[in-house]
């Protein structure tokens, strides 16, 4: 079992190492932290003006790799805890709110369609990565605090589904890894999908640098 701590100011939906090959049976606990601040826009029917806020999120995730039809696959389950400070003018009076609690849960299942066979540790040591083609499905589970009578909620009270397909290629010694992916998010069966196209490049002269374009 591995225990990892990561600090991050923001997260990308397309994760460059989501399709990273690991030996079957690998496990990891991942603790990540994010912080955001800025202006907040409410629905025009909500009588709140000049709103701004600061939010921090601590996310505990569990990673497990396994074999799916002979291909390297993994599942990640994430549970976020969010706390914040929201300030705004309500009916001419300045007010503050301090929401805190669990947000919506996320489950992502990824598998390598090409270039990434399922391997035990001994085989993994001899394997060399080249081109990988992967697919994943991310499901957002409505488990966060939600009250329709409140203007500020930590949960969305809806399911979301995001299928994705991506390709990565590793070169040496200059450009180490490049990745391109395509996916869309469907919140309900009656909403318009949100299409996402993300391309990323990992360069490594001395250390990995992630550039999102």
C-alpha cells in the first residue's frame, strides 16, 4: 500500500497519467488539496450581489490496478471534503456564510486498449512504454450536502457521466510524453453534453513539466 500527498491549485479533467501502467494488484491512497478564490455569480432570481468566496477542498482517493480482459486497468474512488467562506450583499446587508462538508463523490475506471498489457511486477520491470491508447469512464455520484432552499450547496444533486478516450506516446531523451484526449460530460439524459478537447505535453530536461494547451 502506498500513501501519497499532493498539493494542487487546480485539477485537470484529462489527467496525463490516468493511463499510466502499473503492476496488477497495485494500491495507493492519495490525499490531494486544492484552494480557489474569486467572484461568485448567482442566478438572477437570487437576491445576492457582489458575492465572492474562498474554498478549499481535501480529497481522499483510493487507487487499485487490475487486469480487464488481459489489459492494464485501474479504478480510482475519490471522496472530497470542502470548506469555504462566502461573502455577499443580501437585500442591502453584507453577510457571510461558512459552508463545509462532503461534496459529490467521483469514481473513474480506466483501461488500456492498446500498448498496455496487464503485468505482474516481474514482467513490469522488463516492459518499456511506447504508445498507449486508453479509455475511461468517470461517474460523479451525488453525495454532497444539498438543500434546494439554500443558495450555496456543496453538492450538485445530480449524476454526471464522462466517457473519454486518449492516446499517449513516449519519446527519449528530449520529449518524454505527449497526450491528446477527447471526452464529454453528460449531467442528465436531457441536458446538452459538454465537449472537452484537451492536449498535453510532458517535457523532461531535468524534471517533468506539464503544459496544457
